[in-house]
């Protein structure tokens, strides 16, 4: 009995998440409400309370009724419940598939190109990117944890966020505690800008998860289509971004890894930063930096001296490697 009650506790939204999801639905016309309720006869406050109670008491039923009407930031709240609630898992997959298809049909020309494949970067280009990376890290805080999380919130979640646990004061996928709260002595304008940045980060994370959900669904369907075929041999299982070696890989493989130690937490942050630097060097940060100006020898002249430093190191390595 205690095991069942414990399992039930795992498949619950927080009150804040339930309120957010209910608020997103309050203004939707022709909302499919439970039998006996008429949308037009309810005050907004009464409707909000009904939706909150349903989201808290039965997130699977809530999602079954309303998944078509929730935006990405609403679906985000259900991410951590997928493994414990088959109904939530099913309807988040449905949302991802329909959302991705609708985006493709509505604006095919605006779709993001697939991530660049990591290949060997020419030495001259690599040296210019190394110089730019050093300057961005030194002068603009490009590789602070907060800045990296804004660029790749899902990758940050896999390496840092999901292991924060109670230290963050939130559940899996939750933003860091008080991430957007006004800090002591902080001007109101700066606090409002940070709140906007945090909202944009969470929206980006929801989009990244929607893409991942759709990709997982496509892989499952592809495996089902190929079931019984022996020509290709066994398929490698799909893995989330960045999964593999290091501390994270060892924890994923362990059946009961236990709580994350402070030492492991620091190592995970280091692995996350290494991946973000590799992304930059591989040309995957085109949304945030101008690679044309960086890679072109006639572009950013201010990189000159630092590029020469890396070129000299290459020459020394080549000399002593002979």
C-alpha cells in the first residue's frame, strides 16, 4: 500500500505548475470541459479553480482533455511525469508529433536547419575560433553557467539541472530557485529583463524537448516498421543530447547511482562546459555568434595576435611531433 501511495506521489504537478497550466487554458474558446459544465456560465475564477484541481488530482486526465490546447510552456510542466504515468507519456508524444507537423506545414521555409555535423575544422579556422572563444569567455562571460544555460537549456538540464534536486527547490526540469527573482539592490528594470530572459530560456527548453519527443517518436515508429528485419542488424538505442562517457554516462549506466556528491556535481558542470566549448568550435552556435566574421581572415582583425599564439603552438607541436 505504501509503495502504491509513493508511486502516486511521483505523478503530480506542483501547485505552481497546475496554476500555470490552468491559466494558459482559461481564455481558450470551446474548451472541452467535463460534462455538466458550460464554459460561458463560469466565471474565470471558477474555471481556473476547476482546471487547477483537475491538473493537481489527475494530470493524465487533464492532459487527455486539453493537450491540443496547451502551448509548449504548458506541456513543459508534464515532462517529469512521463516515466511514471503512461497516459502523460502518450499525450506528450501526441502533442510533440502534432506540434512539429503543424510547424512544418505552416512555415516550411522558416524551419531550423539540422545541427551541423561535427567534422574536422581546418587549422586556420580552428585557431580563429579558439581566439574568439577565449575572448568571449574573458570579456563577455559567454561560458558562464547562466549564459550557457540560456543557449542550451536542455543540455544544461541533462548535465546540471536534473542533479540539482532539492538544492534547487524544484523538480526535474524546474528552473533554478529564484532564477528570475529580484536580487537585493538590483534595479527594477534589470530584474524585469532577467525575468524575460528566464521566460525565454524556459520556452527554448520546451521547444528543444518537443523536438526531442518528436525524434523519439519517429525512432520508435521506425523501429516498429523494421521489426523482424534482419538485414540491418540490431539498432543502437537513441540517447539524449550529450549522453555517453564521463560522470553522466557512468551514472546513467548504474542501476542505483545514489545522490550526487559535490565533487560529481562539479565534474558534471565541467563536462557540460566542455560540450558547450566543443559546440562553439564545431560551428553550432551560429544563432549567437557571427562565424563569418570569425572565420574570415579579413573579418575580425582584433583576433590577430591571439590567432598567432595558437598558430605558433601548432607549429611547435608539429616540430616536436616529428
